C-alpha cells in the first residue's frame, strides 16, 4: 500500500454524497400533513432522546443492577425568517393538548448519479414547543428563530 508523508496508509476516496434532499414535515396529531413545498429556511435541527438509568448495588455482591427509567426527548430547531411560510401547528404550543408530529426524512445519493441511495426517516411524536426565541442582527439584517421542543416518542426507519 502507498504511504503518505507521515508513513500512514494513503486513503482512497470512497465516494461523494450529500443529503440535500432532506425534508422536515410538521403535522398535528389530527392527521393533517404539513406542506413540504414551503420554504422554511430551516438551518438546523438537533435532537436528543435519553433514557434514565439508575444503578443499584447489593452489599457484599460485586453485581450491578440497572433500573431503566423513562425516556424524554428534546429538540432545537433554528431557522431564518424570510421567504415562505413556516407555521408550526398551534397544537404544538398547547401544553394541555397532545402536541404534534415531526417527520425528518433524508435521502443521500452519490454525485455521479449512481443507484446507491440510502434514506433515513425519523419520526417524533407528542411534539410540544417549550421555548420560543430568536435574535436579529443589524450586520446581516436577518431574523433568526430558535424553537426548543419536547417530544414523547421517537422512531427511526
């Protein structure tokens, strides 16, 4: 094998791909699908779905026991206010309701148009807005929104 200047094995390019076909769809739990053609100018979606684990031990034993707790999901969405409409379903702001559903789907494809396509779909249920904030910058004249959300269910297909 060829080596680079640091005497490490030279790497080969395995392919170039992107996920520029990613789409986020909001809907209420009433079955209304969001419009995927709206330009929401979403800049980022970040989520975490931890579960509580409690560790217990018995005196005189080296064994460890794990008690599985409940899950709780959190999510942050950042976007730029601009062209198009981005209306989060009002049910997601209602703490007494069931929230809504968010589906993120991304399909990757190679730049050469090869047939090797992979996709992933994340579905978040019971989505509720917990914090709504933003900022405006004089320098770039953009308004940015930041939504913090909680969710109760999460699946990955």
